[in-house]
C-alpha cells in the first residue's frame, strides 16, 4: 500500500494557509507592489518566467510576491497558470542575430565584429555588501541614472545587428555540423503536448533545458566542467537582449509584430575529443527567457555534453539530465515526502521490530 | 490582465471546482441574461482554442451556438466521433453520447468532454432522487443525488454505460443559461434506482 486518504485536520490546513499570509505580510514594512518586484528584483522575475515557461513579467512578479520569494513555488504557480491559457497560435521563427543587444561578450576572441558590449552586469564588481543601499536615496539614485544617460549620449550608437561570433569559425569550416536526427529524429516536438521519450529529439532536449531549474542545470553542468565529463567550454558568445516576436495573422495572412521578449543566449565552443572524430570544434547552445547568464551557459554545456555518442558521465546521459532538471517536478517530488506515509512507515516499523526480535515478518510490504 | 481574461480564469476555476465536487451545483461568473448562449460561450472560452475540435449537436440553436463558439475561439469543427468537446443543445444527447470518443487505455485523456446546454426551466419532472452518485469528490459513503434538476434518468443511464470502462469514458458538464453548472467526471459512479 502506498498512500491512504487522511481525514480530519481541515481547519488546521486552512489555518496553515492563513499563517502563511501572516508570515508574508505580517511585518511592519509597507507591502510590496508587483511592479517594484518586476523592476527591482528583475533577476528573480526572469528566473520565474524561465522555469515557469511563460514570458509574463507582471504575472511572474505577482507569483514571486505570492510565493514570498520562493522561486520554485513562484515558477510552479506561473506554470499552472500557463496551462489555463488558450493556445492562440505559434510565433514565427526568430533569428537571434537580429537581437536588440544590451550585453554581448565573447571569451573566445578579444576583437569581435561589433565589439564587446559589457552592458549591465555585476561580473566586474567586488562582492562586498553595499551598506549605502540600506538608506538608499531615491533622488540621488535618479540623479546618478540621469547622469549616466547624459554621458551615454556622447557615445556612438550601437549597431542594429551584431554578427554571430561562431559564424567566423563556421566559415572557416572549423565547426562540426551536428548530425541530423541525432538524439531521435528531426521533427519539432512540443514537450507540453508529448511526454518525453528517449532518445529525445534535440528540440525536446532544448525545450526541457530552457525551462529547467537554474540550480539543477548548474549542478549537472558543473559536474561536467569539473571533470565528470568531456566538455571544456569556451564561451564563443553570450548575448542578453530583446528579440522581436512576430505572428502570422490567420485571418489576414500578414505577419504582425506582437512585441519583444528578453532572452539570454549562450554558444559554447568545445573541442571534439580525438576519439569522437576529426579535429573540429562543436557547439553547445543555450537560450532562456530573461537575463540569466548562469542558466544559459549551463544549458549550453549540457547541450554539448548530451551530444556524446556514448555517455561516460551522468551529465552526458540525456535521460539522466532531462528527467532531473525540471524544478517543479523535482521540488514536487521532494515535498511529497511531507505527505502522510503513516501506513507505509508503520509497516516498515513492524518489519524492523520483528527482525530485531528474531521473528519472521508476516507480510512483505513495500512502499 | 484584462476583464475578460480575469473572468475566464474565475470560470476555469469554477469548472475545476465543479469537476472536483461531482453532482454539486456551482455558478459561472458574469453570465447574465444578456444572451441565451452566454453560459455556453463562457465555458467555451475556458476550454476551447484553435488546437482542439468541437461538435455542436441537438435541436434548436445548435447552428447559432456553433457559429458563436467557432467565432469566439477558432476551435475546429469535427464530427461527433472525433470531436474533443461536444456541446449538446438540450439535456438529452439522443444517444449521441455513445458515439463520443472515450480515449484509449494508453491515453484516456483523449475521451471527449460533453457540455449539456440546458434550458432555464426543467423540461421534465425531476426524478433526480432516483440517482445516487458516488466516487472521488463525494464524501458521503451512501452517495448523493445530483443537485441539478431536470436531467432525465435516461441520460444518466447513457453516461453510466459510456463510463463503464474507467478510465475510458467521457466527462460531462450540465449548464444552465444563468451560469449554474454541475459536472459529472467519468470517475463518478452513477447508480439508478
């Protein structure tokens, strides 16, 4: 027997929900507004959108507020909401070379066409607590921002398109062409409609990684980087920016622009091991909603790692990776252990007592 | 989120609640006496989109309802045998429920959902107390009588037969123009006295 229905405790359950409200909003400070979260805690909002697989900054901020800052819960709430929405159509394919870039770097080449654009990042900042933020002056901060924009006007405007860095390698014939159909076929599948089966097509792999949990992706990718795998990545290009989303109007047939989404894209270059074929570089690809560089890089490393013909480490085994990176599934499974297991545990207890007293167990029980 | 989206979310939640509490009557929001099709449209807007198929059957108003649902949701029109959602104008499917798809053992979710769009007033004498409903979502061990009046015993018998091979079967929603709804998911066991 696995589980039994537990009756009673309904009032306690309702009170538990009410106490959560006290925990979130029972303090003396002003209640958070979702727009404050969306603007000032944008990394959290982006993470919730990516893992919830719905691009909706306002709703992700609301979910983050409702979940009191728990990104797992917030992504869960947002993904549940997503399932209630009508599917009105499919966007046209988007080329990321047309991205309106706010940040673009390459660790492979110093001089790249269009230049390196550092953009907004804490990468080059010392990780020291900034005590000035404790009493941040709104007027002084706004003055700083005004000054920054005034100085920026004196700079040359950014080009509209930035060529892809990895295209330089591709033109020289140094990049491996990914074998068509590797990983189970070329067809574009939708993982929200078809359950994953293995070997999964690359479209299913990338979709699963794109909505994977940042920490889960990072842990597996890190294991590969540290030596439990063969990918030694160099970041060919990392971009953060906005992509136009267009849609073919089914009534008029014309292509209409719906708006923009912010994404982070990473292309990592890795040398193919001698045993795997000729001397070429191969590419790993990562793309996720919002500004989340760690996730995009980890995704790209895992994409490359899973292309190995014969997995020698967990991070190279697509079944292992794809079934463990979803935050909502893993969080749900982890937390289901909090549900009553009274009967299964009682049977284990009886069994153990019987063994200790030298009696044979009367019944085989497994949970 | 605009007003209609918010209303759809609330109505979706009401449908979920109704499916979780079979045999009980709940109410959709913002369905007034504006149009006789308003309640059916409210359900359609929660459940239909261009990816699913629809069939409207029954007498009186089925063409108007089909036009409204297709116009409002872009759902595809298909035959009774293949449609994902079947809207029945009236309270009796005239045996059509037997033609609805019941899913496959590997994919029971492919079974159709039926929405009975009933009249305001019960068309026939209610003998709902001859019916007992038991199963998930019904706390009473002895079962309950369906709260909505006016569903003929014959239709319960049809559903009982179609849902005999659980998890294969159909899910049904009974709807009144004022927005009252009662759900009978396929997991509900129907007993007729």
